[in-house]
C-alpha cells in the first residue's frame, strides 16, 4: 500500500498590500529622479491623476517599462504619485461625419 502526503508551502491566501513608494524606488526613481530633461520629474507626476498614470503605464509611453509590473504594482505606484480622481477609461475622440 502506498501513502501519499501533500505539503503546503506557505503561500498566503491574501497578499500583503503593495507599497507604491517601494515600487517607485525600484522601477521609476532611477529615471524620474535623475534630472534628465527628457523625463518628467516626480514633482510633475504628482500633479497628474492616478488614473492618468495607470493609463500611461498600461497603454502609453511607459508600457514597455511597466510590462514587468503586476496590476497591483501599477495601481500602487499611481496612487503613490498621482492625485485621486480622473477618468479610469481612456478618453475617446468623437467621430463627427463631415458633410460632402
């Protein structure tokens, strides 16, 4: 007769909250705290809405950098940097037919 046992490795069912500041230091600070004229500094980012920062991480110029970040990390760093509010969905331009 065979006996099987299952070992459960300590994976928490609920993950600890992600620190936006820690994500910023790990993934963002090297460029945004560098005084590079081509990179917006942290002070400029702090004037943007958190929703706009998430959109930029998901669909904008920072998409390649953010591709290694989890959804929780993106939202945490956006909340750390940005101001609350802003539209969560990207703004769509209206298509207006041109009369011929």
